[in-house]
């Protein structure tokens, strides 16, 4: 095999790539005949429109890794030839240039590519040691595997228990510990299909599965042949399936040889709203919540509200210590003061929570939880915005909003709670636009936020998933968890769940049949067992899906979920147990504050905008990585352990450790025009 002279020390492309995956870059004291090439930190994605390529693309996009897509069904697509892939001499550096650090193909030889294009790709990958992912193919000798008929297996993989091999755990999947279990969410539907084959010479398995008759066969592995390396994936998947989300990080690490723009974390925060306040209770007879505008036949009088007790607070503190997870207490101190006045001037709950104040994080939820938007006219269902005699919408005033924020903050400071005045959650996310009735933010909201120092205001991710500005502040979207605010017991929870998710024909509301985001239950759940058997695993699965998708948005529940039957804990226990069974200790859950989530989303938006505008330049030459971005834009970068960041005087260790690599949002030091990293060398 011809080895290009520019390879330092004349190391073969396969060995170079293998060393890069291990986190090192080979160098030699001998001068190379030609300079090492410039390899741009961009991935080439050849897209056939299938779910597998779409899933990998979603991982690249979500982590901030630049990529270029060539759509095979586009008649105007570029021809993939040598000029498209590389340059003999880069004007900026005077070196050979590889325009892509990795290639994603639908399979090992897409029929929609011409023979010349496939040949150009193979030559490019050999010349510059560029890895290729075969997003979804079948087991056969052409990808380094025996046919499934030779001791393998093919078919539905729903519920299959697969394992990361020793090579996977020391290589690109070193962040995984336990088995990767394929989802089986509906026994009546086949969700995953695959071909597990036994490895041949040149193939290293990273993920395998047991087969009939003993032994194991591979579902993901590396096939080294003809001076090239392919990551072979032989099961179907999409971007939403947990097995893909768990493996996606390793696929990108393998593809980029451990050096790429972008970073990802596994995030999980839980906001507990309405702390100190009571929550209304679901009426299982009328299928509504007394006191709500649409609950006909009662105003809630005589219905016991749901409120934590001192014992519930003690349990919360104990649970946090045992689980190693911190909750965010989103509090309404004024509501607590009202409760105390109405109940003999004593509040053991508040006393206990304040005594344990250092164990929690605290977020301002306004003094008494009023609706901060338009004045609500509840004479009709649904309510509408009240108007004055001139037909103008009546709004809560800027001064009233500011007082609600300021009074609640002052109470917390006086009690010694470590509350951050820049964070705010309004009652029902009010003040922000509330469709369809209130189509714009309260005009006084932005000013009130500025008056009180608020920079991060929570929004409902189910209504506004994207961060946006509210004056000088920005929203932080939160995921609502399907553990309802108005239930204290498992039976109440299941009863309301049945009402929402059962068809009208089966005695439910029928809303599920008209909501495209819902699916009706085949039959109502047993109220005695439905919460533990159906709702808990489903809600835990949804939350874990957010976690493994690099989604920093917090989840929110209510204080009622920590009271009576303490419904939240089984969900959180399952989330934490499932997570810790799957991920290694080097990949802990990240538990950010609201402000940290806001900052993360702001950085991502600026980075995505810079990428879309073509204002980012990043490449690797040997053991040096150079990144240039617009002024004021920090860059997300992931690199191997041992990487150092060059400064004006010397260097420092780059980034923070996570998932077996180092990563960070980073920017050039003062007087420097670019970020320069030095990779570890062998």
C-alpha cells in the first residue's frame, strides 16, 4: 500500500486513526517529506433520507459539531469527487487539506452514489485516515461479518439486552457501564430490527448480543480493511430511541477520532413549584379541579388542599442525601404566610424547610403566585383577557409584578435562603404570552424583570421550546412532568390520567383523540396499580430520554408531589437507577441551576448562528487544533485527556473531564485571535 509522505514518521493511516481514537497523536523526530495535512473539523453527511442518517445528524447538530449534508435525492447535489473532498494545497496554511474529518454514509456502498464517487471517497479516506460510519447495513463479509445464518441472528430486537465489549469500554464507548437494553414500548409494534453477525478478520466488535446456541454476535463494530476504517452498524434506529441516544456519543467520538467542535452532557434538574403554598385537589367524581374556571358545580370549598407537612420536608432532605441529587425548591413565601395566618400562626413545614435550607437550591416563584398577564375575564370558558371601556386589554401593572418578585426575594434573604435574584419562575409561567387568549407578553413584564434584577425567567417547554428574549432577560424552557399538581395519592393521579388519556367512548375526556401529541389508552388503567405499573416507568423513560439527548432544560413538578403518597420519588428513583446502571462513573449527571441552563442555551444559540453564517474556521494539523470564531462567541470543543490550551505565556490543561474526554466552552485569551490546543502525543 502506498503511504503518503506527509504522514509524520510514515505511520500508516490505519495506525494513525487508531492512535487518535486512543487519545494520542503520533509524532516523530524525523522531518516529514511533506507537511502534515490540514484536516477541517467538519463532518460530511451523505443523506438518503433514512432514520439512521437522520439520527446521527441530530447528534451532530445537538452537540454543536459542524457538518455538511449532501442529499442523495437532490438532483442538484454536488458531485463527490477529489476536488469536493480535498485540496492539494490550502492557501491559508500551504498544506494539503482534507475538508472533512469524518464521513457518514447510509451504508457501506450507497447505490445512489456513482462508482466514481464511491472510489473518490475510498481514496480520500485512505489518504487522510478519515473514518466512515455505515449508518445501517446488514451482516455480510463486505463489512467484516459472517452472514447471520452462520451463527448470528436477525429479526426484531425489542427488549434485547446488548453489552458493550471490552474493546468498546476502553475505546469510544468508555462512558458506558451496563447493558444497553433496546426499547420495547409497545408489545404490539416492532420497534427495532437488526442483523447480528460474528466478526471476521479485521473487525473489532464494540456492541454485541447473545445468540442461540451460545456465544455472541456484533451489532456495532469497527472494520479495518484496505487502509480504511468503517464503523459498521447493523440495526435500525431513529434519533428518539434510547439505545441510539446512549450510543450516539461514542459514534461521534469514533467518527471524529476524539477531536471535534461541540460538546454534550447528560443534564437533569427538577424544579418543585409552589413550595409553601397549598395546591388544589382533583375531584374524581366530577373529573375536574374545584376552583378552576372550567370546573362546574363547586368552588373548592370543603375540598382539602394538598400541602407538604414537616414530615414530608424531613423525607425530602433524607431522600436527597441518599440519592445524591439536589432539588430546586421554587417557593411562594407569601402563600406560606397566608397559610400560617389561617392555621393558628404556626407553620411546621416552613420551619423544617428553612432549617434544612442549605440542602436545597431556591428559586423565586413570586410572593403569592398570582397570574401576571392580562386581567382574566372568567365569565366564559375558556377565560379571555378583560378589556377597558376603550377596548384595550387590562394588564397587571409593572409595579405589581415587581412587588411580587421583590417581596418574595426579600423574605428568602431574611430567612437565610441562598436565592439568586437573577432566577424567576412565575405562577403558571404567567406574564409571558399564553396562547390562545394572551398573544403577547405583558407589556410591563420586561420592565419589572429589569427593576428586580431578573435575567432568567422560566417558560413552558411544551408551549415555547426555544429560548427567547424578554427585554434584557431570557427565557429558560422547562419540561412539564406528567405527575400532576392537583393530586396527592396514586389513585387520584391514575384517575386524572385515565380521564385525560381515555377516549370518550371508554368514559374519558376524549382529548387524547384530538391532540396530535397524545395517544389514547387502549383501556383505562387500574387506579390501584396504574401509577406504579404504567405511569412511573413511562415518565421515567421520557425524562431519561431528555437526559441522554444533551437537553439541559429542567423538569418541573409541584410540592404536592412530595406530599401524601409522595408520588415524585418513584419516578426519580427509577430515572436515577436506570441512568447509573447504564453510564460509567466518568459520566455523572449534571444538575444545573436555572441560570446555568440559561447560559448554556444562550451559548448554543450564538454558536449555531455563527456556524450557519459560515463564520467558524477549525482544523487540526498534526497535534495542533486551531479554532477561530467571531468575537464574543465561545466555542464548544471536545478533545482527549491530556490536551492543553495555549496561552500567551505557556499552556494550561484544557477543559473539564467528562465521559472519558475533555470538553469546554472556550474562547481565545486576550490578544489572541484563535483558540489553539495541543493534543497529547505518543
